C-alpha cells in the first residue's frame, strides 16, 4: 500500500492510483426515486393537515359545528319549601302558630292586610307586644333581610295565599322597593311603628294588573 500522505495526482503511475481508498459504503447520494417519495409524502402531509387541523380547539370532534347552548330559564323560588325550612318551626306548617308563644300567620292581619307591613317585618324583624287574632304575644321575630328579594317574596306570597288566607301575591320588585326605602334601618319594628303602614302603598312599583278587571271600552264596542 502506498503511503496515504503522498499525494496521488493524475500523473501518478496507474498502479498507485488504483490503490486509492474507496468512499465509505452508505455515503452515496440517495437515489432519485427516494427523493420523489419523500417529497410526495411531505406534500400529502401538508395538504392533509391544512384541511383537517381545524382551529386547535380543545374539542376537536366538534370542528365545523355550531353548538347552540340555550340559557336555562331562572328557577322561581319555592315559597312553600322556604316557609317550611325557615318559618314553620315557630309558626307551624299549617300557619297556626303556638298559642301564647308564636303568633299564627293564618288569618293574621299583619300578614294579609298590608304589603308594606309584612315586608318590613321580614326585612328587619319585629319585637315587643302585638295582638294577633285577639291574643297578645310578646316575642322577638328575627330579621330575614339576608335572604334575596325573590326568596322573601316567595315566602310572603305563600303565607298570604295559603290556608284561609287569600291576599294578593308579593313580587320581588315590591320587596326591593321597601328594602331600598328602609335601607338605613337596623332596629326591629314594633307594632306601634308598623300601624301607620297599614294604609301605605309601596312607592315606585306599579300595582299588579287585576285579571278580574274588565275593559269597559271593549265591552261597549261589543255591545254596539
């Protein structure tokens, strides 16, 4: 073997040039058909991903679909359930109360005769003597102002429309109006303080329409 440090130019004897080391096996350039395959696979991959990659959504199976989520209607508070859980221990499930201890709400004018009165009682509580259905009670009614307007309205509506009571319902808007009107009050009410409100109206809230009312103008047209 010739010394590898000796350069072998084109003028070197043929026997010496014949002994030059061959390139390492596997270092040859890839054949053209392999380049064509790699190019074809790459092009297909780019095309496929471009059509199907979507918008990187976290829910890829919903790509291209418009999902309409309907907002659930608000659930009205259950006045009876709230009454049973909050009030029935004292006033009893049937509204009869406990004689001499807790006044009844069935047949009580404090419940049925005035919306401003009953709303004030539930918002701030009541303390001291009061006469209910001819009997005098001297207790301490706690405030329930921490409840929402809708919950309080549901409780009072249940009390005003259950058992022998047949007064009109109370709305959350009416509770909100009285809450705003009495916002600065922290003390419980007394019977003497509440008496003037039996003749009061709730300011800022239109009265509910009376379904039994008849439009006389329509009647007149029909008669003619």
